[in-house]
C-alpha cells in the first residue's frame, strides 16, 4: 500500500511570480480593466473527435494514481498517456506557469491552486457533456467554495484535518484544538503540529472562532501569540512522519490530515475538534494551452469510473468525492473501511469544514507566520 508523503501547499509569492511570468509570455495581464480576474472562454470541442490522434500528458504527485494507468488509458481510450511527476504544489505551479505552454494537458493540484490558475485565465472551462461520469460525484462535490459547480476543476480526493492520537497514551481523549495547543504536561515531547502554512495557523484560528481564510492582521497576530506559547512550551513540528511516530508510540497526539492518521492501528484514533476544521480537496484541471482537450475530458471521465476512482481509497486511504466509487470500495473492502474511521466520514460531515481558498498576495501573511514559528526549531 502506497503511503508516499507529499506537501500540497505553496507560498503565494511563488505562485504569483510564476503566474506573472506565464501571463507575460501569453501577452496577458492578471486583471482586466475593472480590476477583476479575466475569465477564459471555453474552446469549441468536437464530441466525436478521433482520440487515437491525440495524446495526453498529466502532472501528478508520486503514487497518487495506479502505476499501470498509462496502459489502462491506451487500452480503454486509445491514446498514449505520459505521466509527469511533481512532489509538491510548488513544483506543479512552477511547471504550469513557467512559460506559455507547459506541455501539460491535465494537472492534479489542490483546490486553492486550481482557483489561482483559473483566476489568471490559465484553465479550460470544463465541458460537462464530455464528462458524463460527473454524475457519479456526490452532490456535495459541487459545493466546494473554490469552485462551486465544478466549472473548471473536478475533485479527485477530499478530506479534513484533525487530531490523531494514541488512546493508550492519552489519559483524556482530545475534543478541542486547545488539547493540541496546550497539551497535558505528561505529553510533553510527544505532541506535534504541522508547519505547512495554512495548517499551522488552523488550530489557533479555530480556537479563536476566526476563519481559516482570514487576512485580518489582528487575528493573525493573536494566532501567532498562541502558536508562540505552544512552541515555548515544547511543541514539536512534523509534517510527514507523524503517523509512523504514532504507530511506534514516539508521539501521542498530533495534528494530521485524516488520510494520514493510521487508524488501522486500533490504538490510534482520529477526531475533528469541536471548534471545527477545514475541507481540503485535490483536483483535476485542464490547461487552456492543451492541444488535446477532447482526450483530456475523456481521461477525467475515465478517472471518475467507479472501478478506477475507488483505487484511491483502497491504496492511499483518501476519500474520493465519487459516490459510486465509495460505494464500490465499501462493498469490496468492508474490513478496511471498518478499521479506518476517517474513511467512514460522510460528505455532509466533510462539508461542515471550511474550504481553504486562494488568498492571492495575502497568503504571504501565512508564509511569514509559518517561517517565524518554525525557525530555530
């Protein structure tokens, strides 16, 4: 079972710089005369196009799709698929915005980055008539705040963030983000948070009752004070190995993305704190510069086939926003589902979380906060 770790998130300053270069190469600008982001018109596509005359390049995280996907696509859809890898959103955005034509047809990026690309006119609006398997998605999948109605992105995975903990090492089960920020004295040295920008600030902002998308300097200042106190009290930071440390008993209570909480270990539990949390999503988008847009739509439609999309839940333990795929997964993997609490979360439960959205240049405030907190660990 693949459990490769990758980081989804990228400082907005890097995103903005890359987008500016891309727009300059295209002869465009990031805003229109009225100060709003330009919208790209949908190209005219041929629903009867000969896909055998097209080819596809997708960019995706390592181990985030079946290794034999190119062979599947060639056999089922009749065109070659080239897989290009990016370890982080930073790498993806640099690739997609470095010049006018990245050579990528379909990119897998997190929701807020899909939003950033679309706001700069770099994405092809989706043609739903070419993706009939959109009908397999949960209705809630069209309610994600970064792209309501799935106009330019199709969600591939989704989940939330919470507290992952060892029930045998924690005297009282955590119920609040305060249990993470100010843990019991006996847990010192066994509590971790993530330093990945928006997720470092999340626990403090939720305790304050503030939005995880806030750009208010006063609120961010208050969040920083809470995080500094946690650090001074001995908070440790871990963005990648917290699951393994929990498994070994080296950690007792950690901030974690749900899919990274190894609840297949019966001693490990996952809880979304009472103050609430986020709703994250990784998406599939089609680049405006793609010369293979019919093939790109056919590819996304293929991914949304239940037998294909359910691979994600089976192999990387992430929920997919595809009802037909999750139903198939539940039918074929009852033991796995029963032993993994995060996989049991319903779309309604996920939608209680606040979607992370692109904040443009204001995201640098979170970059600065994360840098200041994580320095001199």
